[in-house]
């Protein structure tokens, strides 16, 4: 039977929800306060779940320090204290909704993890709104 | 691959665990303190999980404002500051255990959500006792 | 210099806010949903703060096990899974607002603690509404 | 003896720490990542503490619904989903550090509360960084 | 459709990560600070998830009091205020990593629960590092 | 009026409560499970509160990055993943109760902070047991 380990990290970022192919009126109607042209922001909490077999030599699925360093180097360093809409390459042509941020983070980490591991990410935009990918 | 979004809402309610087909002695033995005839109460935390495909136009699975309004109108308005055993129609003939409250909430929301979405509800009766339906 | 120790306990209870010297209309207007005649309820979180000098023999201000047992015997056993408005003597003639519950708990514990200790209680009715006595 | 009541509200906002009287180099050195010209953001948690005497008629220090509505109308509606540095009048000439945001909120609420009440605000910029005014 | 119920318990314990078949150098390199020969410790939070069918007579999947007593008697009484590496039989020949502690707890509880129930355990070593078995 | 800023840090450590001037029987009776000769452990959460005047140039009371680095260098690096009873100089002749750990941390930080600042430390041994010094 497989086991999952979870590592929680965080980053603070600004963003704006906006579809450049829509009129300003439609953007305002669909995205409401989240469409503020001057941006707003969040403390994002990220939980990365890795699933696989325990190594009998270490009792580890994966070294949590290694996993934490991977997330920090490739995700939180890139996103923390940034404006996702302006500063982060992946969102230059993609709306930085919680759903899309989670999918982007999953893609970044999926390339870096060995194939033997399954991967999920859970992203809290606020304590009351959060997403998980893949479901 | 599908994604899940989660919305957390809350309500405060009184209830009593009781089976009217049992004697008072059996009710007291099975339900213990939860059988107090004068009721007791909880701050219930409700997490609604909706699963499906992201809409590429919005980057949303479902508009969280719409989801939150749906939960408020059809669940928390009905249950908040109420006595579940006395004031809520669904529990006139159903014991308001955490399990049954979660199932009732799932049935209410299932009817209101489009078929393309999968639905789960998680209900915290206390920080230490909680349920999820369906498993 | 003095030190404070804090012990957190909890209880789940029903109550109704009501002033028997007022009309039903005034009660409904002032207390709103909290005036529901069938009661509602909460998970109360209680933090008891005791202040004084550290005993150099033990390194303790007060034995936390002793403090916890005192709170359980004299407060949470009396209030847990009860209807404060109906089952608890102290609220037969006193509105069980969060403020009054905190004051009642303070009075109970003040009598039981040695005079050399200062005492405060903090009571969370919900995560968003809480009180502290004395200020 | 007086009692305190506490009400917790929240808002999500973008900001940039910056002193316009300093060079870009000094701003970058002093404020580090918080000086990002494209802004970053936070989920701010605000706890408003009001202190005074319990009204014996209601058992309330102050009606929490009234207090919550006051905070929402005059603080969180103004700050939520805004860029504090660009959209909020009070920070056009004041650096939106956690300290200054707390002082601005205190001044707004102090004018609106009756003199018989004492007032404190606690502001969480993150779970690990927070401020209280006045001390 | 099945339902899950969850019960949260906790224990405080010391441990040391160590593989007796490795050199001290390799242990120090692989396990880092967790290899301190004098031990370190944690507040472990344990969530036990039981899945099955609701009993229509009680509205319960399983009596939470019975489940809590089972966990206390067979897990937390054995582990609480103990040194897992020295005091707990199951870890005399097994490295007490979070993964292995979760698997040991699952095996203890699996034997005690009726076959009709499915079982999962989630174990928080810290707020930021946790595991779930089986995945 | 003064303002307070708070910085939260954490460390994981083992310890044993013990008074070497007492018999084993008295130690066992007074300290109970906390007297386990093989130690037990905790995730300690530390909140450092600094009080003073806001600097009008920065809007800061103190740079939180500087404060965090100070706590990490002088407190959490010394205590994290250690056995307080064996590895930490200050507890070679002082019982590592939560009260004494808080006082030791306060003394370390008091020497390092400028006199213009007031200082308090709050230490959570568990979510339910915590201390503050000075009161």
C-alpha cells in the first residue's frame, strides 16, 4: 500500500483576474472586485502531496527537506512578494485564478519529481477558498 | 485532468441526538450527553467541494461567489441560529447526527448544481469530530 | 517580574439570548437570530490565564494538570452538552451572553484559586466573536 | 471591573512599502522584497477590541452585529480587494506598513465609537507577523 | 454511498531518526538535525478516518466516543509523553519517521476495527509536515 | 501612543521535567508523565512581542526581518531539534518547564534589543498549554 507525505509552504502575492479578450464591462461583471485594475493580494498557503512507497532504509517516502527546498527554489522564490499578473512568466497569457495557479505549480513540480511519485497540490487563496489539482 | 474547488461556510445550531422509537433508557445509554432533552449546540464548519473541468475563458471551475451564495441561501440561512431538531424540516424524522446533517446538505446542494460537477461535503461538528460525504 | 500561564478548555452548549422583562418584539429586535425561542448553540473555547510568581522548586507557576482538573470539575462539566438557559443555575436569572458567561466562569474560578494568583478568562463564542474578563 | 469584546474581520489587499523621499537603492535596501514596484499582497486579519462596562439590560458590552457592521462599512469595504498604495486615500502620503495600517484603522474607528469605550486593534499581515495599537 | 468520520487525537513524544546499519556519518548526512543522539520531540496530531455505511437506527457510522476511547487506549496512551525510539516496542527495530509511525498506528487500529470499516490515518509531525496512510 | 509588533517562530525539542534535589518518587508524583527519564517532546511556538514608537521614515517599529533573524540566530538555532535537558546550557541547572523556557528566551533577547524597546515572550508548549513573560 502507498503512503502520501505533505509539505506546506506559503507565499504572498498580488494579482488581478482579467480576460484581455473581453470588454472592461464583461471583466468587471464576471470577476467583480477581483478585477480591480490596481490589483489586490493574498497570503497563499500551498500544500504539496507526494505519494509512493516508503524506502525501508530511511523510513522516508521522500526527504521532506529535499521536497521543501525544491518547492522553495522553483515555486515560492518565483511567486513570493510578486505580482503574479505582471512579474510571473506563466501568467502573462493565463488568468491567475486559484485554479490556474495550482495547475501551474503542479506542472512545475511534476517535471522535477521522479516518475515513481504521484503528485497533487492544494492551494489556499484564503482560509475559505481553496483548490486541489488534480482532483 | 479534473480540479476541485472548496468553499468553507459556517453555522451555529442546537440539536439533540434521539431515536423516538427507543426507550429513554436506551437513548441515554447510546447517545450519552448528546441526548440531553434540553439540547446542546455547536459551531458547524462546512466545506463544500466541487469537482470538474476549468473553464478556459475564466480560469474558474465555478464562480466561488455563486457557490458561496448558493450555500448561504439553501443551507446556512436554513440552519444558522436554529435548533436542528425542532426548526429544520429535514430533521423532523431524522436524527441530526453529523453524518445525517452532511447527507442532508449534500442532497440539497446536489439538486442545485449542474450534473457536470461532482460534489462532496465535509462537516466539522467540533475541531476533533468531523465527517465527509460521500467518502 | 510575574509570569502568566494559560490553559485552554472547551465545551459545547445551547443558549438563547432573552430579557424576560422585555416584550417579545423588543427581544426579537435587540437579540435578532440569537433570540430564537428554540435555542441555538456554540462550541465555546475557554482560555484561563493565571498570573503570579514561578515556584523555584518546580519551575511551575501552577500545576497545569491541577488547573485543568479544576476547570473541568467546576466549569466544563457543568456547562458541556447543556442548555445554558435551562440547565445551568447561574443563568436562570442572567442572560447567557458571552460577556455574562465569562464573568460567571471568572467568579467560579476566583473562589477556587489562592489569593496570590491573578485571574483572567477569555471566552470564544465563535472564531470571530470573543470576550475577556476582566479587561 | 471592565470587560473586553473582540470582533475579527478580514480583507485582502495589495501594497508596496516605499518612501518617496528616498532613492530607489535605499528603498530596495530597507524594504527588500516588500519594495517590489509591481506590488505584492496579503490576507489581512483584523481583530477589533472594545473595552468598557456590561449593560445589565442586554448582557452586552456592545452589540457585536453593530460593531461588525461598523468595521465592514468604514474599514473592510474601503480596504478589501484594493491596492492600499494606490486606491486608499489614507496611504497616499503614508507608507502602508502593518504598523501604519493598524494606526489608520484605529483612527477611523476611534471617531465612530462612543467615548465610554476603549479601543485597540490587532492586525495580522501574515500568521507570523502582526501588530497591536495602542500597545 | 459510503461516508467517512474523522476523529482527531494528539500525543507528545521524543524520537531520533537513525538507521543502526549505517555509520554515524551517513546517519548524520541523511537525517541531519533529526539524528541528534539526545533526541528531539514533537506534538503529534493524529486524525483517524473510518469509512462505511451509516446505521439508520443511530445515524452514526461508528460511535465517536467508542472510536476515541479505542485510539486513546491503544495508541495515545502508549505513545504520549514517551520516547518513541526507546520506550515503544514497535520502534525498537523500525525508524520512527512520520511515515513509519502512521503505518504502525494504522496496523494497531486495523486489528481492532470490524472488517466492514475502511481505515486511514493522517499524522501531523508539525503543522508543515504530515503524512497519510494508506494513500 | 506606543505600538507592539509580534513575530512568531517555532522549534521542536525534547525535554524532561525533573528536580535533581528530590527523590525519584517525589519527581514522579509532582511531574507525572513529564518526568519520563527517557524524555518526551513538543513543537514549541514562540511569539516575541516588541513595543515602542513607530519610526516615521520607515513606518516600522522594528524591521521584522531583523527581529526574525535575531530570534533564529540566538534562540531557535540553539533550541531546535535539541534535548533541552541535555543539550542546552541554560537548562543544565534549571528545570525546562514552559515557564523557565520563556524566561530564558526573554533574558537572551532582552540583552540583544535596544533599551528603547519593551519585550514580552509568549511560548506555546501545546495548543492548550502556554505561558507569557513578563505578565
